[in-house]
């Protein structure tokens, strides 16, 4: 797609985001189960869209639970996932863009699109994330100033990664690395 096409698409996504805000509806798609053998991911897409409270609410930035090697670290489990908060920026970056997880643990990513750009958040095996493979767990439409969550279990040896596949974003470098520990 050429740059003009990308710009038009961006505008369309922006309008869609405004429309979503206007509706003020609760959008809670849920995808469960594993489409492929040997892949034990837990998928919960778009569990909580809590856009309210972001603006003028004293939000102080990401405050994730302690990670591996940090004081107070408790490995996430399916019953009690560890929260990892990530901001998606208008500069097409994730903050942080490196997340350390313990092999096998279950993490709930809480991703906020900070600013007037819609993003996506895909996480899983690095090859699937790079290829935008169908069925890879993702928050598909993270409208501006919205927060979405996705719970994923890091089973297997990896490597794992995360990325945004909104048009042009991955190509611009909007991806991150999962460090298995
Ligand atoms: Cu993006």
C-alpha cells in the first residue's frame, strides 16, 4: 500500500475510533480454545475496555506487577495471571518494548493506546507474530485512548514476541520482545 493509502486508512481508523467512543458501548469479544495442536495459549481478547478514567484522571503511567528478578515477583498462573501494562504510542512504539516472563507463566497484558492512533496488540510465537498469522492471540482494534486486555500463557521454548499490525505500524517498527527467564 502506498503512503497515501496508509494515510487514508489511518483517517478511516480514526473516524472509526471516534464512532466507538460515541457509542460508548461495551465491546467484549471472547475467543477461547486453541486452533492449532501443541499450542496451549489461553486467549481472552478484549476483556475490558475501560477507556473512562484515562483523561484527567491522574493516571501515572504503566504500573505492572513485579517481573522475574524483581522484588515481590509472583509468577502468573491461569487462575491468577500477572499483570503487565503496556502503552502503545502515537510514535508507533510499545512502552515497554521488552517484557520478561518466566517460562510457562500466564500474563495478562493491559494495553492502552495513548493518543489519537488506533493500534492492535498481538502476542505469541515470534514467527506467527511476525507473519500476522491468523489465529494468533490479539486485541484486534485498540481505539484511541482505550485499554484492552489479553491473557496469554507462555508455554514452550519460544521465542515469543508482540506486535501491532495496524496498517504500516509493524513495518515502522511497532513490535516488542518477550524475554523468557
Ligand atoms: Cu500500532
